[in-house]
C-alpha cells in the first residue's frame, strides 16, 4: 500500500440558523482516504467557537460521536482539532457525510471543516519515489519568500516553486509560514489560503487550505481574539519525497478586505538525501 498526503475540506459558504444535516464531502475516485485528524475553522469577527459544532458518519454509516463536537476548549481557547485513532478509511469515490449544528440563532458564513490524512493507493499504481538503498541524510530548510501579497489576489498567485538541487533529493516533513518584515511590510491577514501540488500539478487537497492549517503560523490574526495559541508546525504525514532536480508547486489565494499587503516567508523543512 502506498500513501500520499491528502487534505479534504468541507466549505459551507452560508450555514443557516439551526444548521444542516447530511452534507456530503465528496472524495476523489483515484484512491481510498484514511482520516487521521479533523479540525474546525472559525471566521474572525464572525462565528464564535461555541456557535457551531459537528458530527460525521464513519465509513460504516454510524456517527463518530453521540454528541456534536467543537474545537472549543472553553474560555475562548481553541484546540488544534481532534486526532482520529484508529484511522477511518473511506472508499474511493465515496463521501464523508456531515451534520452541522448552528446554535447561534443567526446564519454563519465561511464555515469550514478540515479532514486530514492520506490517500491509499495499491502498490504499483502510484509513482512514489523514496529513499535510495544507501544514502546520507542532513537536515534542511528550503525558504521561499512571496512579497506584497495583496488583499485580494483574484485568481491567485500560482505555481510558486520549491526546487531541489542536482546532487540531492529532499524529504519534506513540515511547512511553516509567517509574515516577513525585513522589506518593511506591515500587513496582517485573515483569509490567506494555499494549495500544495506535486511535480505534475496534482494537488494534495481538494481546495485551497488556510495557511494556519496547512503551513502552521506563529503570527496570524486568522482566529481573531479567540486564541493566543501558535499554529505551528504544519506536519506532513506521510512526508513528501522530491527527487533531485525536482519541483513542488504551491498556489496562494487571499480574500481579505483589509490588512494591507503582506509579505510571507515560507519554510519547507525536512532533510537532504544524498545517494551513496
């Protein structure tokens, strides 16, 4: 069995008072999906952590919980989501069926529920490079800076690149993103999203994922005043292996109505792999 990192996110632009039942998050047809982590995303200045909660059906059709769940710790502090152990494996071309309870009395906007895990491919069906039989491994961080991301990127800032060198492979294990102030940029962000893609431009998620959930961050205002917890690091399980002279792409999307231009420093951490 071959694994490939995957995020599936359920986006609900408008959640009516009372909530919704039986919302389907459709899965791709190319592979089964193993869920290992679930997390809510709250809108800054909008919904509060206690305003909406969720439950979803397991692959066998039973609910994962007898009650609706929320990432709220209480006193305005959020969890980093819930790990799922043992993992839940959904079939290819299936769906995760979700009920969302909205007790705020008013509609909520931009509701998101993230399911993180791996696609599971049968052996021999996926081009999946990995470590050579004999190798030397050295820790490595690859930095990428994107300057002056505007408040509204429109169609996005596409195909930003992470490049390996001719003499080493790269095992990508974690990612981090933060405002980078050496250029004098002072902007902040709320709605900043990214989508990782492999060398063939095949994405690792069904939609762009918020920077704090995909990359991790220490400086975002994306949860408003509801938490002071840092959102880092963004761990990738399994790691993403990139061969020598290889490329990993990522797209950036931003839809803030304020905050000014923001410059971001992206750090892609893992290990150089030298063939011997």
